[in-house]
C-alpha cells in the first residue's frame, strides 16, 4: 500500500487533518473531482468508528442504488478475498465526530457533533484483500487517520484509512455515493460497546499511544511511521516503559507485513521482551497465525524453551491454540518434546480443556500413555475436568 503519495513535504503517514497545507492540497486534489469525492474529502476521519462494512460482487449492483442503512447483517459479514481483476461494490457506514469548542460565559466548553456517513464504492478493490470486517467492527477499533488521493493513470480514487489497532485499509474505487446525516452521541457511543477483540497490550488498554515511535508504528502496522522512527532509533530498541521492541509489538498485533519489514531491517528474531518472551512466544499466546507464519518462515527456533521450560508447540497446546499446534507441527516442531513438569504435548492439550486442541494433537505421532513428572497420563488429567468431552474423545481414540 502506498501512503502519502500526494506531494506532501514529508515521508510516512500524514493525515489530511494534521497537514498544514490541507486547504491548498484539497483545492488541487478536487479541482476536477466529482461531488461525492469532494464530500469524502470533507470528512474528519480521526476517532471515527465503522458501524457496518460489507462487499458484494459488482454485477449484482449494475442497476441498484445505494442503500446501506437498511442492511441489518452488514455489521457481521466478512469481507471476502478479492482484488484485481474482480472489483466489488463496498458498502460502509462510519460514525464520525467533530469537536467544537464554544466560548461561553462560564468558560470554554467542548462539545462533539456526530454524523453517520453512509458510503458506497463502485468498481472497488480493498487492500489488503483479506481484511477481516469483524476486526474493523470490534468495540475497541477506531479510525486513527484518513487520507484521500487520486490514482494517476487509472481514473480512480483511493481512500486510505489507518484503523487502530487493525492496521492499514485502503479502498480504491472509480465511483462513490456519499450521504451524511446528523446523529446523537448515543449512536457513536454504542459502537464502543460492541464485543472487543481483546487487543490489549501487556498493560491496560491504550498503552500503544504512549509507546516509543517505533513500537507504536509496529503496533499499528504503519510502515511510513516506522520509516520516520527508524531515523532516531535502533530496530531492536526496547521501549523502557512497556518492555516491547517493535518486533514484539508486530507479533502481538499480528502484523505480518510489519514483521517482514522489521526482519528485513535486521531485527533480532529471538529478541526477548521485558518478561522474557520472544516474538514467536507472543504470536502463540495471541493466536496470531499470520505473524506465526512469518516468524517460522524466517527461521524462529521451534525448540527454544520459554521461562517455564515449554517448547513453542507445548505452549500452544497449553493455551488451547489448535491451529497453531497444527502449524508448528507441520513446520517440523518436535511433537514428543516435554514441557513444564514433564508434560507431554497431549497432556498440555488436555489441560487446556479445548477439544479441538486435543483432537489436533491426537492426529500427531504422540505417546498416548506417557506420564508427566507426577506419574499422570493424559487420561488421568482428563478425568479431572468437569466436562467429560475430552475424556470421551480419548476413550474413542483408544478404541478406534
């Protein structure tokens, strides 16, 4: 994705809202722009929340008019993978707010003016193509910045949004429909009450905003911001307050492109954070599968022990991360390695109480009857669980 290609006098991500030459830029950009694009340029994206997001094949809308507001399923649909040469029709609703400071007899008073922006982009392509609509619509997601640009040579426009903490999302389109209506603050606040994705750092929510520039850029997946931060810091610098280096933040927030860029710049693959965790360990704990793939492909040590004595695959089993267990096994991890207190991979999976993880381990070459340091087998551990589903699964495996 190409950020800030609008002749601004700086490198990296620059928001329309905080660029000193914004009026001049807008005038140049929209000199021949159609009215919907001009309307898009007037939107203040900072702190906005995405209310709905969906896409459909373009041919289904050849003669339709935009009507996102009546779609009650849009807030749960997942954007399908797509890209050139298969453009789609993208529907979205975004609730924005613009702060206004009033000079009253009682002093300065700030109030927020809220509006619902209904959008339809025709002949559109989303980048990245596998963006997860559920992540964009989570209660702890919001738009941090936005910019609009004309795509030279394609007769198209591109709206680029930095969604915290999801990352960069761009919509390239040839035509758009935009409508704006004023709403009460409640419609903005209620979006924050949606289920969260649990994007909390090693300390309570909001830590990223106070991190060093490099760590903050890595957490957001902001490659332009990383370029700026890299001028003043080493790629392995650990934030003294939060204990993360950029590579840890990228793994924590599942930023595969950022991980690749950091590794290209020489980041240390086995670097530990302030709690002794490697990027691979963090990716496992977060079930960050895209980050995991990058780290494994880069040569992360699949047999390294954590502070508890667990190998990565045993740690994944204990955490109940079935797909991570499968991925690590496929990458060559030792499935007979022992973990903390002599636990086997199967015992760790049973202790997780996750049926799918136990099923994933049973599909591997593991010793079903092996004992841990206390003389307990996986079957013994399963007998301690309230739910008998795992014990039943082990019994069925033994008789099968």
